[in-house]
């Protein structure tokens, strides 16, 4: 079996890997955005409205803040969506901090496509026995790209990068040793 051709392209976070022939940005808005300030106020409000319950189970449940892909237009837009994504991450970590049920929460950033950025929540569940997630495809404690440093301020967080056929960044709570 042939391995796929991987190429390196530039992103706002530096050089990243993609599959040759893939469109590096999958979602882009079709027209000029109206009501920009109202839109960003709304996604910040919604970032703290995710409802989670300890009595439920979550199989890699995830929430996106940028379905339309507006963060792909400019760094200013991407930064605003990242800000909302990290607000959501902190909010879910806060809501699950007192849980006695085992769970894991992480944030995933697609290096090229803002619409794919998401916050994940995962618990043991009746359909799969893949808890906890092993993250064997992620290199942890790597250098944080300059444009992400402002968001990753908590020393309890661990930063990682996957360098497979597509570059993703991950943030999670540091595992206890």
C-alpha cells in the first residue's frame, strides 16, 4: 500500500502538514458578513451555555464555535473564534471539575480550518471501551506556536501537536503522574 503524499504549507501557526491534493481550507463563507459585532457577542455568550450532566455519558461529544468557517477569512476572525473556543474549554472544565465520574476534556485546533476547531468531552460509555483516550498520535509538551501562546496560560494545561497527514493542536489538563 502506498503512503499518501504529505506536503507542508504555511498557516497562521507556522508550517503545517496536509495531504497533497486536499483543499487546505474546507469551509469559507460565501458572502460578506453583516452584523459582525453581534455575531461575536453571540458566540461568546453561547460558549458558556454548553449543558453537561454527570449522569449522562459522552462518546467524544464535541462542540464547535465556528461552523460557518468565518475564522478562515482573516487572523482577526480566527483569533476571535479561538477566544470563544478557549472560553468554552474553561467553562466545560469548570462544569466537570467536581464530577466523580471519570471523564476527559480536551480542545482540538485544526491548523488550517477554523470550522473544525472543537472542545471534546469523553466518558466511559456502553458502546466502546476506549476510555481513556490514549492520544498516541499526539506529541505532548511541544513548543506552542506564537499566535496560540496568549490562549494557553494555565500551567495545568498540556499542549500537543499531531503531525500526521493533517496538523492539529491539542490542549488538555496535564495527566496526574
